[in-house]
């Protein structure tokens, strides 16, 4: 299932959060959406999730123009921390189950165990790392064609990051699910990405296939990213 | 999870070389079954698409074969162990010689410096 941005633009007053952004994310691949803070990554994901509407241009998932109803096809992990503090992990899982018909309780159970999340603990008792893990559990337990992850690593330590990368490898349905991960922390993610897209100041900068970068240019994603931001980023100002 | 892949080489090739080294050391033997693409991806901490490419490349090189519905196996030829040994040696030496030549050293100097190094022992 594809996610197609066509000239997608979002303005807040005179500021552009996203500026004439066009790109097609193809079915069954894992994409890294890279850019510095404030580059428009989150806005792009929110648009694909139907949480923000474009001021101009369009976003379509599987050919369907995105509205709030697109959440049937799209799982979205927010960079924010939004849990009901008095809920236990178990209650949080049942809440998700009640909201999304595609939520797979067995998969959620497996994920919880894999990540060592205590089911009876309340949200307010969870460490930051465990809250990060729980967010991922809730996103990955849905059987949807598109998964959007906004900064899944932000503020989490190396061990948590590793467990997150591992669950992505374990639970994503490769070739079927399209995964877009917005991040500026590249190192952990690099070996699991198929392709990368760089944006800055709301504008598309470049798109690359990760293995081709290494093979043809001898560049890691991190190096390519720095170079792209330096060279092309200044033009986009 | 294996980390730290070299930058200048595609990851799928680096994983193939890891498998080759294990075949040379006889940790994996001719006729052995390799882990499924997904299992291998998790072990290596990389995208399954990458492993698929690793397996395809190894198949193209005649090191493994895919049996329908059964998985991927190292071919049942004892000779491939030697062949891989030769291939890997050539590659390592090739890289070494290239690096030395970039330092401006000639053939004799390379041999001499290697001999000296080996005689002195590895730690010195």
C-alpha cells in the first residue's frame, strides 16, 4: 500500500511546516524520514495519519485521499507521550483493542512479553523506557498496511533502542507493511532501513536506497545525511 | 545483535562474507541448512530484504541452494570450503596490497615488511 504526497504543503501563519513535498512511499518497504528538528518530519507523518490536513496539495494512502478515517489503514506512533496515567498496561491494551478492530491481542501479548512489560503496572509507574516500549507495542500490534513511527527512539537509552529495533524486525510484516520512521537518530536504524528520504525546512532534499549508497558511493546513511543537509540544505533555505 | 557494519561495503555482502568465514571454519558444513531469512535478519539485526539479497548472491555464486518449501542449504560439495578459502584469501590480500601500494610501497618492500612483521611476532 503506497503513501503518496503530492505537493503537500502545511502553513501555520507565514511559516511553512511542509512546503510542496512530493514523494511516493512504496508498499512493503521500511523508510527512514530524516531531517533536523523542525524540518517537517512530524507534520508529514501526521498528514499521512489524517491528523493534519494539507493547506495545499494532497496526501493519499492506497489511492484514497487521507481523512481522519484513514486510521483504519494506518497505525501511528506519536512522538508525544499520551497515556491515561491511571490505566494499567493491560487496560491500555484493551483500550486500544476497543478502538481498532484490526488490533491483534495475541500479537500484543507476545510483544509485551518480549519487551518484558509488566501488565499490571499503571502508566504513572512506568519508566520512560517502558513507556517508549509500550507505545511501540500498541503500534505494532495492529494489523494495518501502513505503520508510521514518529521518533520511536527519542530519549531512550541504547538497550531500549536495541529492543525496539529487534521488535521491528520480529513483528513487521516485510513486503506487506509500509513503515515510515521519522528520526534524527540514524545509527541504530540504519541496518533495517530499505530507503531514506531527507527533508529540511519542509522541503524534499533527497531520496536514496540504503544498500546502493554503500555500494555505489561508499557512504553510510549517517554520512550521506550530513552531506545532503550541508550541500543541498543551504539551497533550500 | 551484530553491529558496526563497514561503511564502504553493502551490508548484504558483509553478511555473506561472515557466512563464508563460518563455512571455512567448518562451523557450517556443506549440506547444512541456513536459518530462515527472518531468523537470520534478527540474528544480524538487519532488514530481511538485506538477508534475501545475501542468500540470492550466495546462490548466484553457487555456495547455497534454495530447496522449494524447505529453505536454503549450503551446497553439498566438500570442495566449496577450499574454494571459499581461496576466494577470501585473495580478497584479503588484494585489499592489503592495495593499501600498501597507496602508501607508495613496491612489491619487494611489501614482501619485506610483511616478513619482518611476521618474524617479529604479531604483538610488536
